[in-house]
C-alpha cells in the first residue's frame, strides 16, 4: 500500500521522531472515524442554528438520547439491528426536538423574546432532559437488573469489519462512514434540490423572503428540528457501536467538542462545519498522541487542546454572522494609507 | 461654505465583492446632502465606513475638527467617531427599548460623571450634572412636541416619533454632522415631510445632514446637493433638479 | 405597580427577622450548654439513628445504588444481632444522596447534625471527606467512610475513620503482582485525580524497590470516550517497549479503556494489571473484553481477604435478596455499619467523643466480611488483605469476576488458574 | 424525633445562602444589566477560592516558621502542621482573611477583565460558551498545577475565627461576615446601578451597537462590569474556601453556574432583590429536601434527579409565563425624573 511505503521512506529520514506504522495507521483510522462522528454530531447543530437561531444546548441530550434508545432496545429487548435502532432514534429524538420547538421555542419567539432568552430556555431544557434520562435509566435498571448507568459497547449484527492489508476497519467504522456519507449526500440533495431545502435556506437567510417558497415558515422550522434532532439521535446510535462504555453523560462530555466544531463553521456553513470536524478530530487524536510521545505531555491535557482551539477560533475568526458582532477593533489603524 | 466631511477615493471590498469602489464626496457645512441609489449600491456601506463600522480598504475620510482643519477619521471606532461629532441613525431605528424616552435622551451625552464607576455610587457627585442634563433633555423634547411622551417606553411610540427621537438624541451633544439612514422609511407622506421640516429647521441652527433616502419625492424638495451611487461607484452628482434628469440615473433606477 | 414596593419591604422584614432571630437566640444559646439527645427513650426501648451520605447519583451512582441495598441489609443484621444479645435497642438509618459532590456531602452531614445524629457513614470520595472534616471535628460527629483512601486524610486525633485499607497497601500488592508475573518495565496508566495520582506514586516507588522501572501516564477523567488516550498509550508502549500496563481506574473509565485496548494489536501483546476500581463493573463482562483478558492474562488486585467465609456468605445472601453482585467496598460499608452500631452501644452515652473512643475499641475485636477491622492511630483500617481477581469464562460461555489469588507476606499466592 | 437544632440549621443555611447571594447579585449585574451571558460564573468563584486558600495555607505555614516549600500545605506533613498551627492567633487570622479577600477580588476581577478580549466581538451565545469552556480549561489546569495541590487540592485551610474556641460561636461570627459581605455587595450594586451608569449598562444590554454609536466605550464597559462582578464573586469564593476548609478542582463544575442562573432567572433579571429571593428559595428548598427525602424512603427514583428536573423546568416555565421573574426590573430613579417632573408641571405640559 502506498501510505505504508511512504511511511517506510519517512522512517529512513535521520533525526525525525519515529512513529511505528501500527500506531500511525490505527491512529489515522481513528481520526477519520472521529471526523465522521463529529460531522454527524455537529452538522445538525449548524443546521438547526442557522434556520432557527436557537443556540441549542439540548443538542447534547439529542446525542445521549439517541444512544440510549439503542441501549434500551439492546438491554431490554436484545435488539442488535442497527437500522432498527437508528430509525427509532431518529423518530424519538426528532420528535423531542419538534416538541421542544412547539412547546418552548416557538411561543418564546412569537412573544419576541431575545436570542439570549431562547438560549437560556434551551439550557433549562438541557438540565431537564438530562435528569429525565437519569430517572428513566434508574427505573429501567431497577426493573431489568441491567446496569444502564454505564453500558458496554453494543456489537451490532450484519455489519462487517474489513481488513485492508495491516489496517483493520471496525464494523463501527464502516457504519459511521456510510452514515456520514448518506447524511452529507442527503443534506446536499435536500438543501439544493428540493423545495423544502430551498425554503429552509430562505428562512435562514431572509425570514420575510421565505414565505415565497409556498411552505409555511412554521412547517419549515418544525421539519428542520425533526431532521436536526433525528440526525443527532442517529449519531448517538453510532456512538454506542464505538465508545468503550456509554454513560448518560456521553453527550454532555462531548458538548464542547461538538460546539467547537460548529463554531469553526460559524454555525452557518455546513462545509466549514465538516472541515471543523476533521480539524478537531485531528487535533485531539494526532495532537495528544504525538505530544505525548515526543514531548511527554500528559494525555490528561487532551481537553486543553480542544479549548485552546475554541478560544483561538473565537479570537481569530469570530462567528460574527451568526452571533451578531460588535463593530469594534481593539487595534485600530487611523489613516493607515497616509 | 467649507466642507465638514470629505471622503476621498473611498473603497471597501468584502472578499471579491466591491461594495464601495472609489467614491469621492464632500459635504459642506450647514447643508443637507442626499445620498441615493438602488438597493445594494453601497449607500449603507459608505455610512458604515464613515462611522467606523468598517475600516476602508482604500481611501480616506476627513472631518473638520474644532480648530477648523480637516482630520482623518477613517479607521476610528464608532464610539470615537461619535465623539468627534458625527451622529448616525439606522434604517431600522435602534433605541433602547427598556428605557423611557427621557432616559434614551439622557444616555447620549458623552462626558457624564455618573457613568464613571468610581463616581456612580455617590449621588452627590453627579446629581448636579444629572439635573442640568434633565433640564436640557426635557427642553428638547418640548421643542419637538414630545413632552407628552417623556415617561413613555419606546414601544409605545409611533414610528415617526421614534425616528424623531433618534435625531433628538444627537442634539444632547455638540454633534455637527448627522448621517441619517432612511429617515422617512415606514412613515406616511405627511409625516415624512414633517420630519424633513424639522431637519431643515435644524440646518438653520447650524447642523449638517447627510441623508440616505429611498423616498425621492420627499428628499428632493429638501436637499441642497445629491450624490447617486451605483454598484459601489459614484454615478452622478449635482443639484436635485440636475440629478433627476440625468439619463444615467434614470437608467440605473429602472435597470436596478 | 404598587406591588413593587411590597416585596422589597417583605424582604427586609424577613431578613430582619431572620437575622434578629439568629443574632438574639443564637448568641444566647451558643454560650449555654447544649443538651443534644440523639436517641429517644421510648417504651419499647432505645432507638438510634445512623446517618448515611451516599453517592446515589452522580459519578459513583452505579456503585452507590448497590451500597444503599447493603446498608439496608447491614442494618437488618445489626438489629437482629442486638436483639439476640437481649438488648432493647433498635437502629434506624437515614440515607441522603450527595451526588458525589462536596457541597452536598457537607449539607447532608450538617442536616444530620441538626437532627442530633452523631454517627454518619460516608461520604464516598476523599474530596468530600475533606470538606466534611472540619465540621465533623468541630461538632464531634463521627464520620466513617467505607471507600476514601487518600493518604492526605491519614490524620491523628480526628473524627474521621476509614474502614478501607490505604492505597499504599494495595499499590504494594499490585507492584508485587506485576513483578512476580515477570514484568520489569511498566507504564502506569491512571486517573488524573487524587486517587489515581497517589496510587501511581505508591506503585512506582514500590516497583522501583522491587527492581523494576515504572513511568506514569495520567488521563483526564469524565470524558465521553478514551480512544485517543488508549492510542497514545499504545504509542508509548511500542516506542519505549513497556512489558505491561498498570491501569488505575474506576468502573466506567476502566471499562471504556479496556474495551478500546482490546482492539489494539500493540496493547494485546503486553500484560495488564488493574486496581480495584473496575472490579465488579458489569461492562467488563463482554466477549471482547473477556477474550482480551485471557489474551493478556489480565489480573487485578483488590482489598479482600480471600476465602473469608463471612464475605462469601454476605455475597450469597446479597445475591439472594437483591439479585445483584456486590460492588467495590460493599464489605467495608457493611462492616462500617456494624462497627458504628456496636460503638454506639459500647459508648454508653450518645456523644461523639465517646463513640469515637468506643469505635476504636470495638474495631479491635471485630472481624467481618472485610476482615479484621482494627484502626491504626490515624483512624484508618490497619490490617488489609489483598486478593487478586481475574475475568474468567464460565461453563456457560459467559464471563465473570473471580478471585484467584491472595497477597501474603510480600508475594502473591495463586489458588486457582484463571487463564489456561 | 430528637430535638432539632434550629440555630445550627439557620446558621448553616444562611451561610450558604450568603455565598450564593453574592454570586447571584453579581451575575445579575453582568447578565441582567449589562447583558453579558456569563456561563462561567464558577471560574471566578473558583479563582477566588483558590487564591484565598493558597494565600492562607502558605502564609500560615510561613509566618509560623515552617518553610512552605519544604513542607507544602498539600502534603500530609503540611496538613498536620496546618491543623496544629492554624487559627490560633486572632491578629494573624484576621489579617490573612482581609488579605485573602482583597487578593481574591483583584485576581478574579483581573481574569474577568482579561477574558473580555476573546468575547469582545462575538454575540451573547458565544460569550456564554467561551466562558463556560474557560471554566473547564481552568479545572484541567488546576488538576495539573502542583503548587496548589493539583488533583489533591488544598485541605485544612485554617478558619478565620478558629481562635474563638467555641465552633458554634466561630461559625456564627463567620455567618455575620458573610452576611456583611452580602449587604455590601447588595448596597454597592444598587448604588452603582441607580445612576447614569446603570442607565448606560441597560443601554448596552438593549443594543450594544447603538450604544457604541452613541460614543459609549462598550468593550470597556463590559470589561469593567466583568471586573466588578468577578471581583465580588472572587470574594465569595475566598469565603467558600474558609467555609469548606478545603478546595479541589472538581468543586468548580458548570453545575454551580447553572444553579446560580436558575436563581437569578427565578428572582428576575435586573432586580437584585429578586436574586436574593431566588437564592433564598433555592437554598432553602435544597436544605428542606434533605429533611424530606429520608422520610419518603423511595430508592428507585432519586429525589435529586427530580430536584434537577424541577430546576430545568422552572427556568423554562419562568421564561415562558413569567419572563420578568418574581420581581420585575424597576425603572431607574435618578434626580432627572424629579427635575423633569418639575419642568413639565411648570411648563403646564403635565404628563
């Protein structure tokens, strides 16, 4: 294989840090895997924000709920069919997202509440859903005697794992990459080729113009929530096939990564969100492994890298288009061409 | 009359989009100058560059300072531009919705003792100034017939009053130049004329106005000079009567 | 709009009344001696209440839920035993959830104190015990933690007792295990918290004394997943040629790490030795981890006197009653309850100081599921035996935890072959 | 039932109430007045706690002729020495208290001031998120930073009134100190905002771009607000360190921030009295729950989960049906009102 040849050539270079092929290849597979996962987690966030203008903290619940739909199906009914888990997660989580909109976000916006109020209400919902899930899990654990608070990785049936030369692609990798590809193609077709997609884009660009498409704005927003919540829920299902162990904190522990990915995309551009996913996945995985191996940086600094990326993003390229921006320059240049 | 504001070869690019591409205008003191053009012709961008929202890509903006000489102001921040004596209003009025009309006017004066954190808790230090400012504010509101609304919230006002209030705020300072972004948008013809009458009255008192306006029917009766922008470039300029008959302008409006 | 001024006045009124109440009655009662009966003489005998602050939710909740059942069992046993002695005494329990949070633990202990309860079992984490310590010492409340092991809490003359052996002892056992199994160069992969750091430090020191070399590799806790950490570990294991990985973890993170390690070819080629945290975690009993355990001959240590009939009996009764396996520190908790009960009876008066003294005496002669419970001078369990556990395949093809060896006088004695 | 210790209950409840009140009042200044969505409140609280704890432990050792670098306060020897030496001398204890409060104010305030830089140009959502993630950053840093104990944290922090002898009396004096600081914060914030400055803050909250165009130095105002709010939170943090006598990085998790937010939203944005009521209700609820839950005896559904679900729902319900909270924001009362009334009456315009 070509990469392996290149790697051997690299190892011949004197005085370069040495990374073995085993480590490098499995690390690369992991980076690709995480990139796909972050895309599936973060793209619905961008999608929902740019259409509805709600900074949605509940997004982390979406992921966790998706994961727990799969876990409960597996633990209580022995389900090992990933498609069934995905369909259920899409329906349930998407339904929750629509419910949130109908019960909370829509009445608030109708009353003319500021974006801050919407954000804070989503924070309240986040807390509510998090502990609702804990309660459900406690009940399920109590009656089934299965420990749902910390659940092992689910091995789904029918999905093969592939070995390419020395590189092993797990069944989770296959499922994740297929899902990510399907999502990207699906979103592209939806946004570019369908009437609904055009309406969704119109709502985000110009709420007044959007009425022209013939689809009522309310419907567009509800459908957006359904799709955003549903995809995040599917992401949660994929997570259960990958993570070493799943807890009800899964989504919350990733919220900073997912939002950072979204922020890199300015919460408006899906393409840039994809780039952000690759960037964060690379920084987290390549970054900490290489820093650890060559500079003895403790692995416990890993979250540091993500936060530094986030704060750098905010300083270097603040997402002004989405969050509103103050036209103020700390280092102004008066009469610069003089 | 000497110029109070000059923009020389002003340009602003957003990536590949040339929102403003080498515009030169000058605004004489104590005049009302109109700035017109089709949608997306760069009028608001010009305002944004002059008031410090953007740094220009090229060119310079000069403002007459108190000693009478021209001074570069491009690149200053909006708050600094304001302190130099330039007041700006917005197409969609931006008033402080949780404050009363009186407070909206009172918030304007730049040097307030009571806004300093070390003085604010001690009423005695700022009470005198506050009372003086209140006197001035009530006086202004009375002058423009808004004494009935002193304690009202902004949400209780009519569109015309809101537009008027945005202008009145500036009078609390020693501002010399007003940049008004579509003052007559959203109000009916009679009210629009009334607004412009006020503006003309203020001009008599020594103020200068640069006005972006779509309602040419109203604008043309009041302005001394008009600039026409199209695709970020100056298309035409001159007295109102000259400009409306300029075939280029007519074509741009119909074509745009 | 008239309502605006009323609440303000109301606030001032309430605040004034409260402050006045506290100031007036407070100063008066502070100086006066405090009669504080924590027990109630009734016609049927005396009733004592023991307070519990347990992690029923939060990070340790999966263990906490099992502990709560152990408490019920232990109180029942204690009452039966007391009755059998012919004493007309009943023990009650009150369990509060502390969410594994410091502030909540202090609030719970304060609540118990306000109710006059002088003996509190819990909290679980060392950081919580530290927050509770000053209040307990000042108000003479006996705190018995079944699971705190931080060396910085080994202090003389306080009201904090711990029915679990220190990590130093276990680190020694684990170091001996790794050394005896032939590993000379190991990497300690541990939680970046007080437990993990202290354990790793002890381990590295003991392992050096045995003639091996060990380096530390901490990982951040509370993450969604540990794939990147495991990958970094694999990188170091390969580039520096470590012979074994020593994992110091809790249940969820331990399970997560092992699950990823099972997929790594590099990490499947070295030996694995594990602390007591992941023991009992049901997530570890999957096929992939089970196969991995067999491949790398995974062994762990844990505080346990192997073949202790009391422990085996407790384990079986617990399974019978609740259908669950015992989790970590259950036996220590069980003994804490028993000790607390007997200490209250021995003290004669329901007073913190007397109970603390009695507790030390009672523990000297008590032997329970966790072994001999005598305290050392700092109020920690003096004698702790350590067992070796493994994940083995049962006849039905499932996996289970099994205690396969014991640490005795500086070496590991295996009593069962775990991996063929 | 054994006799109930009402005094103990009140002292302990009011101390926690006081600590949270300072946080809620300052959060209200930042969020309710200046529109800064500070989701990182716990950062400044934590910085104050760590500054107070570090100064007190190191200086107690140093001034008692123990070299704190030979025998650091986070080691077991240091802890033993701290217990032995701490809180014996009234002058030293009070001096350290004053120094800690001052240093906590300056340190937390300065961090707040500097943190305005990354959030200068971004909207409220990003402000919230940046501060939230900075809190996590700080937690990871503290876990690695050995001089303040790393993951062990600092323990056995000498209490400022330990020399009084009777622990009940000393905790009562401590309560008075806390309530004194609450009163100071409350009065200072009320005075500060019932002025042209309060008007300016509200203007910035309503429309920061318009305020900037009216010559207000919006970044400066935000930085200053965050300095003041964070400074007072830092003082609350220092007091917390004394109250708990121990600090460790995992005390400063975002849940603390969300609790304070819920209190402020319930009490009413822009109303300091409302915040105090919000804090009182929440802390009282938590204390009372501890009395009720053992009686319920339910083990399947955790009362704490129910409590948090209630908090989450409360935030939503308040925003939906009572957006102003329990106490609505009150109009400013500056002498301008009085002056305007005089003028309008004299002029016969009469409103």
